[in-house]
C-alpha cells in the first residue's frame, strides 16, 4: 500500500489539484505490467510523467536512477529532465523523501529514443561484429554517400537508369527512402524484389477480358512499369546498405537494428524498474521491437495521442498505439485518458474536436476482422479553463497574394511585444510570399526549416552563383545572375552570349567531336579583349560581361575556403548583402542570408567529406523532399515564426494562423494513392504494420479488367487512409493556438487556371458555427486575378530601386554645393562630429529585444552600438569564430547524447580545445541544462539569453559559458565579458524561481583550459539602471 498519494506529491509542485483522470493515470497504472495513456493535445502529459516519477520514488517503488524516460527530441528530453530534477529537489526537502536515498542521488535516465538506441548499440556492438565507435551518418552524410553510389553504380543498373528520366537528387531521395524502410522493417531486399516480380509476371500473363485476348491495356503496362521502377530502386537501396556496411557507417536506424540483433545472444542488465515512453505514436517499427525486447511484461507507461500520429512518412506507424498491449505483453490492456486541455480555450477546443470527430471511427482494411481485436478511441478534448477567452476566426480571399497581406495585417494588429505568433503551412510553396508581407509591416520573421529558406530571392541568387562556380552546365543559373542587379545585362546581350556559345560549339565540332561549349565557358572567353570582335554585344554589354567573367574566375579561385566562408565571400562579391540593405525593410536585412549560411556551416560539420558538389546536391534534395526540421528554439516573443505543421507539433503560440486551407493544398488529396507502387516504397506485405494497411490482392485477378478493379479498390482505401492523415495534421495545427486562431484560404494561386475549393476542414467549422468570419466570402472571379495583374517595369532592374529619388537628391546637393575652402570643410567636419556625438543615439530606435551580447556591446560603447543599429553590417568571416561554433556544437551533441566529445576528425588547433576540455572537471559532470534559451524583461526591454551549460553544484547552480579562446590578459576585458555572465545568472534565477545568490557563474576558456570565476558580477538593479541610462540617452 503506497504511503503517499499522487495528490500529496503534486501538492509539492502546484497549488492546484490533479484531475480525476490524472489521478487515475498516475496511481492506477500498473506497477507490474504495461499501461497506456491517451493524452489529448495540451493535456499536460509532461506534468503527468513528472508526478508519476515522484510518486514511484516517494513510495520507494523505485530509485530515481531505476526509472527510464524516452522522448523524441533533445529539447523535449531536456525539458522533461529539468522538470523532473527540479521536482525531485523540492521533494528532497519534504517529508515525502525516502530516508534511504539520502541527499545525493542519481537522477532518472531521460534521453531521446535515438540516444538510447545508440547506448544499447555501443554496449553490444562487438557481439554483432561492429566497432562501437563506428561513424554515425547524418542526413547530409547519407545524401553524399547515396550520390557517390549513384555516380559509380554498376553498368547494368546504370543502363536501366538511362531509360528513366529522373534527376540525381530525386534518385538519392528514393534510394534513401527505400533503404530506411528496409531497415526500419527489417525486411529482406530480395524478398521485396521477388514480390514485385510476382506482380510483374502475373500482370503479363493476364488476358484483357474473359474472351482471352492477350493485348495489354495501357493501365496494365503502367502497373508493370511502376513495379519495375520500384524493383530498380530496391536494387540500388540494397547496394547502398552494403556500401554503408563496407565502410563501417551507420545511421540511427542501423544502430537500433544491430542492437536488436545483439539482444538475440546477450541478456542485458540495465537495472531499470519502470519505463515511460513519450510520444509513443511517433515510434517506428524497429524502435518498438527493441523496446519490447528489453521491457516486455514490465511496467511500461506509454503516453501518446492517435490524433497526433503525423509522422508516418518518416517511419512511424499510426498502428503503434493500438498494438501497444500486444507488443509489450499487457494482460489487462489498461488505457487511461487525459482529455482536459490546459493550453487552449473553449472555442479552439471545439474546433479541434469538430475536425477530429471522423477519426473516432477507426480505419480497418481487414476483410475478416477479429471481433476480439483491441480498438482504440481517441479522446475528445475538454477545455481546462472554460473562462479563458479565445477566438477562432476565418478569412477567405480571392487570391494567395491577398491572403498573405490579410494575414500580415491581422498579425500587425494583434501581435504585442509579449505575445508569441506562428504561421503554419501544409507545404512551403507560399512561405516566402507570406514572409515578405509580414516583414513589409515591420514585424520580425523567423523561417524554420531549410526548405523554407530556399525560396527566398537572396538565397536563390547565392545558390545560383555556387552552381555556376561548380558546374559548367549551369547556364540557366548564370543567366539569372547576369540579368540581376549586379550586372543588369540586357536581354539582347544575353541572347548574343548564347549565340556566341553556339558559334564556339560549331568551331569546336569542326576540329573534334567534343561536347558543345556551354554559356559559362563562353562567358570565360570575355576575359580576352579580342572576343568583342567575334561577339555581337553592345559596348556596355561587353564591359559588363568581361567584368562578370573576371569575377567568376576570381570566385573559382576561392576553392580552398570552407563552404560557409565561400558562401559569404560570394555573397559579398555579388553584392547580395548591399542589395539587401538597399531594398529590404527588415530590421536585420541579412537575417535570412545569415540563417542560410548557418545551415551550410551545419552541413560542413555533419558531412563526412564536405564538398561544394555534395552540398549543392544536399540543397537540391532538401528542396525535393521538404524534410522534417525542428525549430532552433520554441515560441519567441514578438516574433512571427513560419514553419510547417509537422515542425510545429509540440509547440504552442498565443496567435496561430493556419493558411492555405483549400482542397488540394490542405488537405492534400491523392498523395501516395498508389501505395507501395510509388517509387521508394516497400511492399506493404513486408512492413511491420501490414495488418493495419490496405492490401492490393493482385493475385486474385484473372483478367486485366479485374486487376484494374482490384488496384482501384486499393487506391480508394489509400485515399481514405491519406484523408485520415491530413485530418490529424489539421488537428495538430488547430491545437497549437492558446488564445487566437486564424484560418485562411484563397481561391487562386499564381498560375492556376481554375479556382480552388475551400478546404473541407474550413467548411466543416464554418457550417458548425465554430468559425467567425472576418468579412464576407468574396465572389469567385472567372479568371485568376494574379494572371491579370500586369506590372510594367524597366529592365534591367534599377539597382537603387525605390530609393533612387532620395539618393539622386542627395547627390544633387553635393554637386551643387558652394565651393568652400579647406578651413570651411574642417569647421563643418568638427560641427558634424559634435552633432553626431550629441544626437546620434536619438536617430536610432531602441530595440525591443536585446541578446545578452548586445547588452554587453551597449554598455561597453553606447555610441558605437547605436551606429551599428543604424548601419548594421554583416560579421566578417572569422576562423576563430568558426572554430568556436564547431566547439560549441560538438559539446552540445556530447552532453545531449551522453557520449564523450568526438574530436577524432578535428585539426590540431581544434583538437587542442578538446584536450583542454577533457582535462577539465566538466568532462565527467552531468549538465542540468544545455543550450538553454531564456527570455526575461528588464528595464523595459526583453533580454534573450542562450546559456551554454548549467551544472548543479553544492546545493546551487553553476552557469558556464564556453569560450574557444584563451583567458583575457587584461582585467578590463574580463570585466566587460563578465556582464554577459551576470545576465545569465539573473536569467537562470528567474527561470528556476530561486534567489540569484544560489547561482554562480564561470567562464571556461578552452584555448588554455582555464576556468575563470569573476570576482564580482553586477546585480539586477545595477544592470537595469545601466540599461535605462542607455535608453535615456536615446531619448535625449
């Protein structure tokens, strides 16, 4: 009989009471066998897991270190670990703490599913013939390896590929998708190819009808072609898997599969008594098999929501929750619902329930179902705070451009500096348009995901230049740049350049049969003055083409630079940065360019052998696949975050806009209707969740007509399954909103000939009265208004843009100025300098948000800070900064995964940093927090902190700021840097709700291995006074 109730435990953490549902889930879930919790969106599952852990510890049912908690992302694992550890420290000071534990205790083992799989693999790798330190392939590494394979594929496969019109990036995607499905389902590639061959041979032998004619219908031939295509992809995927094995390379799925294989011959001793599995609906088949092998029949508490099963495309199965009791050996099949949403108000909850209502009817494709099979019903949400005021609004526009402007205007009206906001997309196609409209209204935008950045003009230009440098066949990309603002070469001269390339090709063909001369090679000829005699271009055109040729030759000479260095150099050589400053209305014009180049830096760290060609393929692959990518941070105050619905899962905002709610866009219709006959898909018969999938029973067909009917029935079932997936996505999107939800749609997008119908989700809410329209639904015009808009512009474009009148006026003033003596100039200069000193700050609006480093800069030199605000410049490339970024990233990975710092591929300078870290006391310490972002308000501004690491020491906390350089030689330099530590110290105290005296702070300078604790750190009041003085200087 437990000594303490869950309510008593919860009372230590909150002034509220657990609901009856929470109480039952915590106290009644089994202590001896598996249990399942179905937690609706925003129902407090993290809180439940925290209370459950404390309940087990308080009643001495387990030590903290005997409890394992797994979730998907490092961010979620870190947040759960923080919450649990804080709660355990609180309980340690109470009568609920077991005396047997004492003061010191090992915390619960909380990590990600991938990290846990990595741990098991490393422990038993040798038993399956693998090196525990085998290189872990990232996504970038996988892309590079697959592309290498495809470029050197054996002649038989290469010959088949020659008849198939697919790009390299598309083939890479298909190969990786198939390889992943093979590993996740532990499927035999040969068995998969035999199944496809069975379909091919069966279809070939079928008569058209019962009359017996063997002429083949086109749809029969199409099925045969599709099966042959997939068989080819299987063959390539098999070679890819063999290549990985030969090079001792692994990805996370491989580690899990090998760990599972090792467990066939070893009996693991993990000393785990209780297991908690978060986001269980997102686990893959191979992950479930490993966990079930380790913890079958044990008290495993799985928490999930079938309505949020949206990651099927990356290996997760929506059948996981239904199969949980069977997979883990539960006899009672206990299920505990959590239906009360503490995130959203009544109206948002009502909208979510309406959209998800059809999901309550489970999908079944079994023609002979067992009535005793376990069936799972999703929860219907209940608003936790029915008095919370919220809104569900709708807006219908004529076209997509108008939709983006309406959304931006609504956000401008509703977004305060303290509020958070997001615009969620089903696909990224219109993301750049919405970003532009929002930025035009003075709001800051953060685009999540690489694919969202790839549609921005500055990024397109930079990638085009990189492709021109790397590939002489990239003529279309060259034309974009030559016609752009840098050179503004006329269409006539561009046509002449193309004609000159053809002329050179004819000359070359007369000499030998070499390939034609490309436009890029023709441009290179313009470095020779005599080329003007053979090419019909204008005088100014020749000068500009000559300049372009010389600049591209110069840029090719930068090949020794790292990829991120090269990207910055090219951006500056092409004056992309200047163009952004001249035209952009963003607070930081380089924001998106910097974000993109930061992704290039991430690629450099992740790739096995980074190269320009491999990186460009990786970028093309990202555009092709729209791969899942998590936000770098959670919701941010005063900023509008743009991301996909997939990336938004697990997050929440005060204001949420879900855009593009039209049929064909959201929901997407008919995607993957061909099931396993889509290239890159494993035959369903070999999947672990095959019992829950539609079946294509082609073997029962006796004629081609019957084969067609069977396939059409299969497609109909696949469309129904897809509609459920889209509905779950809509549920996730709606439940991200805390206070205001705006749903928008538009009839026309650019290039569309016919109007689009409003989404079924939108109309369902509208007809149920759950949606308040912001204005009437407009009449649908017969023609697309976007196609009728004709803008007349001068071409080439004006490099000064809309600012030409201002700049020309300033130039006229200079030219018409009265000639003056040198003494007049000196006097004017002195007056101007005095005026700048006295009043420069007031000309620059003071930011509403400051990073900790910006506060340091502000207090160090307010005038210089103001000048930089007025004329922001990109940070020049710094090798030291690049090394520092890599050092920070590797430390974060090491602490996050529980592994040692991986420095085997570092150069001498980088390895010295690693050696100094490994010789420090921090090497063996477990961080309480890593890379934690904290925001707080001080002196009227929001201070944004990114704390490197926090450790628990001597009953308090130690904030550590990693520095890749050496200890400062001057005390004044150290004092200036220490302001940042003081800010971090205040931020952590506020974040944890403790006194600042319990927080200490230190630098660790990896350059010389010194830990430095400043003698004095400024307090909150003094810091606030200093910031306020700086603000007053602006106003005075």
